[in-house]
């Protein structure tokens, strides 16, 4: 796990690739790689281009100096910087050796395997990788730079492209190390942030800076020609499991998941598991501990004081920790911890991730690092694959109702009537509006402000700028791919597919990456192994939702593996007492910050923001507060 960066200059005479610049970019990310650093300046490509890479190392696999990056093939035809892990690298190395690749510099570096795999199979080598990765690879024969993001977007990769060339990095702050880089708000991204708590790829909130979309690659030639393609879709090779008994399906789930977890145990440094006390993390712990000779380390977070808005999950975490006999560690977060951490959180996020779960993720990562662990497994992805959210029941019923033969014009009249009554900003009005326009009701598992409510927040200038637009334009391309590729276009499959393509890579996995790497921890996600995803999507939605029970088939698969007390408990998720905090010191700080922000900028309508604060919607206040703090940190002169 690492931090990577680089520059491809189209005209080195006007913008030379400078080693000092590469190092300056690289060392903004020292938290991503405290174990070493490297830099590579390629020979001048031709009279019109030059190339250079930087790398910060968090040593996980092959700790030797021969595995340092940037890394080149012996013949210098390919050079790479890479962030992530290829879990099946040992098998691929043996396959490549049989194909005649015998010139190896390392004993078991997965980075070197990528180089040889690309040399053998070209860009199609990606389909052989089982892992998470953000890759930058320079082909010195074809004079092309490849920027690649893994299937689900577990690892981020950002870039800025202009007439001078392209600069890329694992974090935006590295790109901002260029003193000539203009800092400005991407107002279109802000428009969508207010809908989704995050910015949809390829946008970021920085004007002129983009991110590689999950499951895609971008190729840039030395002359500046750019091509982007999707190389993976969740429906690739999915064949519905029809006619199989429940027991056969549950056996398959356990087998696939155990394989995915075992792959993610491969490490040359200490490894542990984040344990929330829910089903997913408990499964991780139980399967991870199999055949382990020593107790595995587990880490849990709770909250100091009497929190009224959430239940205490620590007792459930202790149940599984005691059953498996883990080396268990806990930390209680106070509101003062949060307030002290806020400035750091904004810097580590790079752009707002409007999910308060960033706070406990940071502290549980720090807890692991303080206890000598470098790698941790996390449970993201199970809810999206197995119907784990109670809100999805509501959406499922709404989608069924939307299928009733009610003419669109009647739905439109309903929207107009509700709007006239002053209810245009309500969720039910928004859902009816979507139904009236032949759009799915479900726009993702995380929505910040309904479309009409968003207009109350925007400044008059932005209202005029975005007149007639909606954030459906972000969802529409994903819907098109779904309708073209899904073997079963059921509402539940749509919910899983949309969150796999948007909420997971740009919100849930982004928060995991940013907060874990802030403490120099590598987070691994076994539920998002692409072969496990394929198997999960092959299971009938009816089997996932039998009797309306959340995660029915997954829970059935793990009965006897983890206690029934955990399986049968009401789902809480990775909860944060944001309501309690906003009603206390955090709310006072947020209101003060937003008042100053609205008075000194032209993004929000101050009266609209005052209404949000007066309503006391803690999460919506948090979303706006995050944006204001980000602007203060990164944009304000």
C-alpha cells in the first residue's frame, strides 16, 4: 500500500519534469508510505515529452529493498508505480515463469508481477488480477501512460490534464503541490455533492482535477491523445443460480467468502480486523481466525458519555471477540476528540466526504496502528450485495408502486400540488417527481438533500446556473449500463448495482481509504472480491429478501459460525452520535462557521442554510459544515 504520483509533460521546454517537484508532490503523502520513498525520471521520451514518477512506500508484501518503487523491467520497457495489493500474485508469477518470464529481481513482489503480466498480456492482464489497485504504468515502447483503477474503486487515483501535460497522484493534495495549480471550486461537482454527500467520478470538487472512475483505465500518449475505457462491469460473467437449493447456495457463499478472506490474509506485516459487532465484521473475524495459531487482533470503537441517538455496539463486539478468543482492543471517542480531529480530517479527505463515519474510521485505524497492526480487514460491501439496509425495503415498495399503471400526467399533477402546498422539498414529493419522469425511485443509499430542497440552499447565482438540471444526469449513465447488462433488471438488483458503481467507490470506500491511510493502515475488503461479487449477484433477489428479512441468505449461511445473538439483532450500521454532537458543541461550531462562510462566499443562500440549522437535521448540517471547512482549508486565499 502506497502513495503514488507522477508527471507526463507534453512540452518539457515549457514545463520540465522536475525531480524536486516530484518529491514535493510525493512527500505530501508521507502518511500513505512512511517506510520509504522513491523517484524515477525517465529518459527524455522525445523532443516533445518527458516523464517522471514518485512513490511513498507502506511495506506490506516483500519488505526487501529490491521491491522498492518506482520499478522497471530489466529491459526498461515498462515502469510502474502502484498502490494496492494483487492477492493472487504468487500464482500469476508461476504462470508467467511457465510462459518464459525468468528475469525476476524480487522474491515475491506483486508489483513486479504486474510489470511482467503487462508485458505478456497487455492491458488485458487486469482481468487476471485479484486485488485492489491504482496503477500508473509507462510503456516506453509505445510512449503511453496508463492510469488504472481497480474494479470497485477501492483505491483512488486523481489527475489533472491540461496543455502542459498530465499530473496524477493518490491524493489531490499532491497535485496541489504544483504552485501554478489554480485552486477553484468545481461548481457542478458541488451541485451533485449536495445530493450525494460526495462527488461522482470523474469529477472532484476542485475545478480541473478529476479522478479515474472505478473499473476504468485512461491512456495518455506522449502527444497528448487521451482514451478512457471501462474494463470491468459488475455483471461481467454473472450467470443466475437457478434451481439450486438454499443449502447449495449457502455452501457456495461460505466457500467463496472464506477464499476471499484467506487471500486477504497474505501479508509480511501484522494484520487484524475492524470489529463493529455487526454481522459483516463478525463474519470477517470468525473466518479470519480459522487455522490461526495465535489470537487475531480486533479493534472496536465506542463513544464516551451518554449518547441518546445511537445504541452501544461494544457489547456485541465483545461477544464475538470472546467466542473467537481475539486480542481485543477498544477506544471511546469523545466530542472533544472529534473537534480536535476536524482540521486533520478535512486535510486527509482532500475533498468533502459528507459521512460522519469518517470520524470513527480514523480512530479505529489509529487504535490498530498504535497496537502494532499495519493491515486490517473491513466489512464494506456485504450490505450492498445482500440487501442489508432497512431503507431498501421502503424503496422496494416504492418501486413496486411505481410500476402500477398510473398515467404520468397524474403523477406530475401530484408533484405540482405538493409543491404549491409548500411541500416541494419533502422526500415523498421528490420520489413522486422521479416516478413522473420514468426514473427509478432509488438514487443510491446515501442522499443528502432532495432536488427541490437543494434549490433552497443554492445561492441565486448557482440557481440560475443550474436551472433545469438535476442530479439524475449522474445516475442516468449507470442506469443505461444496468439495463444493457443486467440479466435480471429487478429493483433490488438495481439498488445493488447503483451502490456498487457510485456510493461504494466514491463514498464508503473513499472514507475507508482516506481515514485508514491517514494512520498508515492498509484496509482490505473481502466482501468486494470480484469473484465473490459475481457469486453474490448470481443469487436470486427473492432468496436475499425472503420474508422481508435483511440478509436472509447470508445470515443462513453463517448460522453456527457466529452467535445467533449477533445474527438476530437489529441492524445499526457503523453508527455515529451526530445528533447528540450537533445539539452540543459541534452544532455551535458548525453554525458559527456556516454563518461566516455564507457571508464571505457566493455558493449558498444564507436563509436556506439558516432553515437547515433551525430544523436541526444533524446530518444535513454536517454535510454543509464539511464543505465550508474544506473551502476554508483548500480554496480560501
